[in-house]
C-alpha cells in the first residue's frame, strides 16, 4: 500500500501526546461502530428457534412444545419477527395467535400422534384454506387442484411432516411450525375409523377402502388389515328399512369384519380395480313405490358418483326383477350384476360399500349426497335411461290441449265414476288419457312423459310421477281415513324436490264407498285415528287402503283441475 508523502510527513510531526490521543480516538470509533452494528445485525433475520430464551411472543413457550414439527415450503422469512402474521411468497398468511398460551393455531382438524399423520388429499386442500388470509390466484389454483403430496415422516429424533407442492423440484426457505406436545389424541387414519356407520335411521352402511375380500356364498366380507387393533364384526342386512322387521325378515344377513392379525385371509380368485356396492333386493321390492324408494333412489345416491365404473353385488337376487328395470341397471353400471348369494369366488376390491345410503322416501338431500346430486338429477337420469324426450310440459301455446293422465286402479281405491271424471275434464280443455301401471315400465314411462298432468288416488301407481316432465302438475287424491300423513310423506313432500307442481284433494265421506260397508255412526267412519291407536296400522290399512274405492264428486273436484290448467300456463 502506498501513502501520500504529505500525510506521512504530517503524521511524523505529531508529538508523543498527539500520537496517543489519535490512537485513542480511532479505538473509540471502533467501539462505537461495533456497539451500533450488533443490534442491527441481530434483528435482521427472523428468530424461529423456540429453544431461545429471547424468542418473541409469536413462539409458544418451549415447555409446551414438542420436537414434532411441520415444515412448510416456500415461506418468506424476510418478515419482522415481532409481527403476528407471516406471509409466503404468494401472499398466503400464516396466522399466529398470541392467546391461549401463545400457541400457534394451525390445522385444527388434524390430530397428530408421535408416529404417524395420515391426511387425505381433501383434508390437505381444506386445511390449506385455514392458512390463507388474502389468497392470491396461485393459492387458489394450488388448493383447487389439490396438487399436494405428503412426504414420509422422518423419525430422526424430531418427527416432522413435510408438505410441499408436487410441481416444485426443490425447497427454498422454510418455516417450522410446532404443534403442542400434550396432545394425547390418536391420528385420524383408516385404522381408527369404524368399518360401518350405524347412525342412519334407515340403513346401515359400511364404506371401506383397502384390501376387501368377499365370499358371497358364505355371506362374508373381510377387510384385511396389516395390524388389527380391534376385532370389529358387524351383522348387516343391506336394505334401507332396517327398523322394519317385516321388510328385513327375508333379507340375507352379511358378516362384515376386520381380519385378525393371526389369520391368513382367503386368496383372491378375482380382483377388480373398480368399487363394489353390495345391496339386497328382498324386503318390499315388487311394490312399485318400494322398488324406487328402497332400491333405485338409494342406489343412485350411492353409486352414481362412479359414473358407471362400479360392480353391483346383489343379495337375494331376482333375475325377473332386475330385468324389469334393466335400463336403470345398465345406466348405473357398465358391468353385469353378480348374484352374491351363489357366488363361490373370493372377489377382491380396493373399495366396497355395503348397504345403500338413503335420506327419505323418494328424496335426496343434495347437501349430503356425493356430487351434490338431487332428485332432479335422478329424474334426469331416468329420462336418459328410458329415452324420454320431454323435459318440460306444455308451453303457453293454447292451441294444443294439455294431456291429463288418470291413473286407474283395477282392484282397490279405484274410481267408480271414471267416465264422469273424463267428461268433466274434457270440458275444461284437457285431452284425457287413462292408464294403469303395468309390468312394462319402459312403455308406461313413455306414456307418462307425454302428459302434462297426472292424477290418481294415493297408491304405488303415483310413483310414475317420476317420469313426468319438470314443472308438470301432480294431483294426489287422498282417501277417507285420516291418511294425510302417508300422503304427505310418500308424495306431497317428495314432489317439491322432483320439480313438480303439486295439488292435493281429500275426499269427503260421501265420496268413499266405506259408507256402503259401515253405519254412519261407526268409528270406522267417525273416528279413524282412535282405531289406528287401538288396532295398529296394519289392521287399519286393510280397511282404508284395501276395502275402499272412490266416487269422485266432480263438482267439488272441478276447481282442482281448473287450478292445474292455470299452473300449466304459468310456465
């Protein structure tokens, strides 16, 4: 290094005292510089070491934390440590709560054990929303596509869960988020989830993922577990009226159980990589109403999510009954149904649903159904299955008469003055069609679909309203005998969800043929409710549903048809 000669000369001219003062000045300047720079350098990086006694209020006390940590990639660490909110490079906020013991609140729906943490893709997506404050477009894309992967847990002194984007090849800056150590809860895994859900008041359902082996001939369904913590065994009758002994008496009982860790499971003779749905067609099947409310609507609710890629295993199989509804069967599954009770193979699946999900008679709650399906979707499915062309009824075109279908009954609850009803209806401007539900479902469905109004006395034949166009008019005639509750449960309430305009007509005593069987002061005519409480529904229904016919008072009924005509032209 070369120095300016003038500077060297000047420096040499200093006296010893001046030299000493100059040196002390330089030393003081150095001390001041170090004192000034040290705090600045100390706080230029965020502190995440929870073992440091000088940790900020954002970090939980070390006595309440565990070595288990969750590492989240791509977190920007340039934020000041005193903030209670941190952001990643996309603007996602990591909210830290200084309350409740200054612990970090994150992923509250996930319970952690010392050994494992199993998350579904849906859980990761839903919980990632809990982390976001002002989400950017990239955050939404990240969550929407569930493009996440969970790395294996590393048990190297500190158990950790690494959550990273599968589109990122490497991890940049990371922030460790510690979970409380005093959590004694078990991890949410398939091992801790019961095989079957018995909470539904109408049906028991076992929805299993994993290695499931089915031997139909022995009515055995085994969920093979590597380690079994409990000997779960269920006796399931896969029919949707579990509390009705009459309905379930003929339903084959299936044994659903978890394998014992000491047993050797049966070898698979057939493996399918599609889900299976197991159900029975015993019970009240054969009755047109129960065919739909007990089987087809629940089966649609359970299996339509698979878009045909599902295998039906049918207990109490009836070939004639399955063939009767062949368009529905082939519309729900691309595979031929299997007669479960006579199948001697060991069939293996990765997902099996035993029993059918059901909500109510002829009803689907879209908030509780996979894919948010509703009865409108079921009716749309029926139109496609049976090739029904009409989605809506008659338009405002008054040149064309609306078609009125009168459901006729040949035995009980039949109209005794049908000709009079037809004449009055035609005077009001309807084209009247009379039909009785028949064995050929497809043919009658096509007839119903051509009509704008359907009317009939309460009974299974009114189930054909499923084939009406949307916004068509449905008229239910309620017989004598305080039967409003079944009229409401079976048809009035379901009609709303089916997209139909519903009208109801309750007959008077003079319109019932029971006046020809009993005296006027008989309790069968004057007090039906007391008889129901005394004798029970089975006995009472024999009188009011099987021994009663209807002679409709056409003058009294006329305003109902006038209203139906008006409703049609509101479309």
